[in-house]
């Protein structure tokens, strides 16, 4: 039997930045049969409902393919896409919140301390006058008549620029990047950092990275406190119509993840499997690597384990989880190494590669060596205290 000692009552402060990876929430690529209706279409991943056009007859947002003129002209857009056929009739869909408790508060996306990404390709393909809009809109199903945030080309821009409009916040005016043109197909990436009070929002137009970290945004601003649980595709005004494609909703902080995940963990009390990643440099001389555990129960104590050997042990020591290590297992239980997942269900630890724990003491990692890591953490099932493990991550140093 593998014994995991009782942990000490030590808490390490956690910031939202410790989440250090981007996790997909929902994806829609609109590769349905064309010509066809978006109404009741239900593929894609991470959605709890099919597409619905509650205020229309169903043929207002339809599926196009590149054989139909006008076409969506994004160079890297592949396959079919959605387009507005009758203005002002929105297509609505609800992202699935399961497994994303770190960004959900009281049933809505927007928990303080979380980051949400929304990206999509879009283009205005028809317009006959000024005073129009085309966007992905965020709504609350508890307040379906009032838009919370518009992402795309806000209403009233005579030059049809990309930007946002904080409809549900504190009444701030729309923000535009006047160097852009909505008639030119673009990939828009929005990052929303949810904070106590107002939120920070950034927009990139055609960035190199899917989740930019070093590229300067086209816009960087503030919107009011935002809570939402439904997205809509909508455009209109003076006969204006827009295309949409490759819609992605994600959460978390981009990072330079390294290593390869292996082994299957067991679901914890949140209903999902805890995850571990390694982030930083594989070069031993850099001594710059961190471990990040996420999808943990909130306010859970835990610590990292490491071994040169992989393994699979179900329910070791009465745990509810699976231990993905074998051989000589070291524990990160020194000062400051026993962690707490806090209100975001995640914690991280910078490693000192000259002090890798083993049962017989600390050793230095060497170039060419492979080390494996997992996380042990406390949990409760049915009111009874227990424990669990994340999956494993394998790292080969250089």
C-alpha cells in the first residue's frame, strides 16, 4: 500500500493568474449542410442547447458555403459558415457550464477573478446605408430583452469598424478601432478579465496567437460588471448582413505549457477530473518550471508528487482517485509547498530543479531525465472526507 501522509494546516495564497492554462468551453464551426437553416442545429462541442431563433421563423440565419456569392473571404476560414438572411433576428445558443465552475457565479459566466476568451471570424457582406451593427452578443436568460455586451461592429458606426458596446454595464459609449473595416473578413479575439466592480476587456484583430500574450491589443478598455449565459448572432440596420464562423469560448490564462499528460484520473466532487500541467522551460539550466493543478474542489488542500516511474494504482490508501506514479515517489511538502485551491479550484508551485524530492532526500534534475508529476488533494464525497489525484504529466528535461 502506498501511504500518503496527512497534510499540515498550511495555506498558500492563490491568485487568479495561477490558473495558467486556457481551457475550451464551447466551439462552433458551422459546418452544417448548406444551404440550410441554423435553427435547431446542434453540433459543435460544449453547448447545452441547440441553436434557436425564438423571434423568427427559422430562416433568418442560414448556412452558406463558398459556392454562394457573396462569400466569406477570410483566408484561413475553412468549410461552411453562418450568415444573416433577415436583419434583426438573432440566433441564440447557451454554452454548457459543466466543468467550468471557476468562471461561473450564481449560474452565470463572469465570476470575479476569472478570464474568459471569445473569438470568431466575421465579415459584413451586405449593407445599403449607415446606422447598422453586426455582432456576437452576450445575454442573460433571466433578462432576455436586454443585451449585456456586443462584440463586433457596434451600432451607429458609419465606417463599420470593429469594437464593442457595453449595453448592460454603466452606460459607457461604444469603443471602436477606426483603423479597421468590418467589410474585410477578420478574426476577432476578445479577452474579458472579470474583477470586483468593472471588468477589463481587450480586443485583437487577426492576432498571430489564438490567445495572445505578447501582441498588443487593438483596443484595451473597461466595461461594467458583466454576467451572462447566452450568446446570440445578430446584425441589421439599413439591410446590413454579417457572416460568422469558428466561434470559440474559452477560459483561463495562456501559458507556455510543456510536458505530456498521461493516465486517467477519477472525477472529484465537482464532477470533473483534476488536471495537472507543467509550464515554463524544459532546460535544466534555466531552472524555470511550474506545476499547475486545476479543476479541483474549492478550498481544497493538496500537494504535488513526483517519480521517475509512471504507474497506475486505483484507490491507494482509500483514496477516491487513481495514482499515476510508481517506484520511488517524492512529495512536495516542504515549507510553502502545501497548497490550497481557494475560490478558483486551482493552485500552482514554482519548482526548484536542484531540489527534486525523493524518499531518500533532495536531488538535482539532469538533462535527459524524465520525471513524472501528479497532485494529491483533499475532497469530500457525500459529506465524508476523502482524497483524490489529478492525472499525470511527464516532463523530459534538456
